[in-house]
C-alpha cells in the first residue's frame, strides 16, 4: 500500500486543477499586458482567477496580488510594510518563535539591518495569546506577524483577537495563513488582518504560485521592481498556468470545505486514538483544541525520527520527522523545542498530515505498521533497555 501522509509539506495536484491549467499550455499564451485580443484573453482569465481567490477569503479582487510562493508573500509582507512605514512608526517587529522559516529568516536578516525583533514564546500546546502580543507592543512597533496555523503541530492562533489588539494600537498585522487557506475557513474581514499570505501547492495547486492579500489603503514597498504587473506592486510577466490553477484549486477547496474538514479530522482522531492505544511512551504534540483538521504530530520516545521515516518509507508511507528538513540538517525542529520538548524527544517525533483524498483504510494501515516499527527500533535502543529494567 502507498500512503501519502505529508500534505503539510505539499499536496498532489488535483486532476480538476490540471484541467483548469491546460489552456495556458495551448491557446492561452498571450502576454496579459498586451492590448490585442490574444493578450486580453489571458488578462481576462487572470482576473477571473483573482476573483476566485478574493471570494474564497472574502476580500476585493484588487486586494489580491499573485506571487511565486508563500515564501515570497511572507518576505514581501514583512519587508514591504517595515520598509514603507519604519520612518514614521519605528523599527520594532513582533512575531512568535514557531513561525515558518520564511518568516523567521526574514526577521533574522532584518535584525542585521537595524530592526528590533521580539519573538513571543508559545505555551506547551503551541499557542500565543493576544495579551502577550499586547504586552510586547512598544511605541516603535511597526508590524506584528503571527501565523494562522502552524505547519508542524497544527496549532491555530487566536488571530481575530491579535488583530483587534494590533488595530487598537495602530500597528500593522500580517498573518502567514499558508497552512490554513483551503483547510479551515479563512475570512480576512472576520479576522481583521491587514495582510495574509497563502500558497497554492498546500491546497492541490502546483508549486510556484502564491498570493498576498493586502488590505486596500495599505502600501507595502515592493520586494521586486520592474514592469507594471499586479498594479505595479509585483512586477514580472504573470504565471498564467499557476494563476489558473490557484483559482480553480481555491474554488474547489472552499466549496467542499466543511465536508473535507469533517472527513480529515475523523482520520486524524482515528490515528491519534490508535497511537494512544498501541504505542506506549508517546507524547502527542498536536493540541487537543484549535488544531488543523489534518495534522498529527507525535513523539515516540527512545527512538530516532529519521530511522522511523526510513522504515515508514520502506512500507510505502510518506511522513515527516521533527528534525531534518529541506536543509538536510539534523537540528531538532524549533517548533518542538518551543513547546518544551527535550532534544531527544523532539528527535523521535513524526508528523502525518492528511487531506480529503486520504482514507480510513490508509489510517488503519499506518496503525498496523507504526507500532511494529516503534517496537523494532526500541529493541535496538540502549535507552529503551533502561526503561524496561
Ligand atoms: C509551506 C509554507 C510556507 C512556504 O510556502 P512556499 O509556497 O512553499 O514557499 C510558508 N509558511 C508556512 C506555514 C508553510 O507551511
């Protein structure tokens, strides 16, 4: 059996999304900036896709800017706001210690350029409070950036409350909603955020297309300079296949949201219950409330996450561990350390992340394989020997 359980890393492109992209590989090749009909056809499709993204998160089409990915959206939002408003408001930025690297590394680079950054600690379940944010606000705070949902453990932050605090103190508020859009309801009016990042490949569009919502009237500086695309704010000839895809994908994800959330959270609960019953000495890192429907993160004590992943892979199961990431380093995840796990426990953690395409049979297969792998690896662990004495 093959089980793809790493949907927080990326998702399979939906066949309907592939269909929606096809015109871009055929007749729809005009440059949307040109005035002849070939170009206008492409322009029309770009604007239709923009309307779909806007409708999905409840904003105006002109508040949506297409980008190349979630990382670009995060970089642009943070730098763009800070650089445009620092002279007037100051150089202090507030964030959390469990943000995605797209946010944390941007902030780190900006610290070297003279910005001051406060990273709020999360509690043992992975949450910050609006109160913490409020207490961190200084006279020179220009921006607050807090992710909507965490990619490793699934905790969903109190974004509405934080946005209200930001507004009260006249500070801009950006949220990285890359894990949230397409998975839980995201309504920018209801949340009250000023800027919001999203990325197509996390909800069944291909890699290489993202978007940034910027509330009208707010003017982040450009990240890129060039032509007049995206109302001069994000130059570069439009990625027409990607734009068609993200429009189709977000439309489909929002249309089926409630049904999919119910299915996916049923899978998550089945897996969590099964793990609790079959594997002793586990720590569930996924919070029990305010959590993404499809995320399961668990530390299996006394074993190495990397070995576990290899053995899962040999059994046809794709998952992610709490250490090595894209960089290939073996430092334990900053998120797991932030919720208070000791290094050795963080190292033994594994994340499964599901989507609507996953099935009960797949969960039961994981539950058949995982306890055997855990037992096998523990047999080889000197630490486990001591536990059982
Ligand atoms: C995947 C992810 C990103 C980066 O998005 P890309 O489109 O891969 O650049 C940023 N933030 C979070 C929370 C993510 O999960």
